[in-house]
C-alpha cells in the first residue's frame, strides 16, 4: 500500500480532487500555505494500492494547470510506503 502526498495550488484543488474521486480514489484535503509569498496551497492525502500509483500521478499531472511563467512548480508529490492501515 502507498500514500501519495500531493501539494498543489489552491486553484487546482477542485479539478484534481474531482478527477481522482471520479476514478474511485479516496482523497483527504488539508489546507496549507507555502512557497512564494506564502500563496495558498492544498495538500491532498491519497491512500491507494501499489498498482494504482502511476494512474493517480497521471491524473494529478493532467489536472494541474500549467504556469505560463514556469517559475512555480505545478505540484510537489511524495509517494510513501504504508506499513499499516487501519480504519476505525
């Protein structure tokens, strides 16, 4: 099992979250700040099986708007191994 932590621009949150949930990924949103001028960011937590990682990353890539100036990154994404997962 894996955990994707995707830090994206606030303006991309709706499109990315909607596209992921449409494909049956479960997404948890955490509002966050950082980067240049402490602009708004959204941190998405996505728990998924190993074989689903590449598809989820492609969905994130496709739904983050490209920056015309290319000064800011579209997203920062971490893929972590999950040792244990429990729902209570």
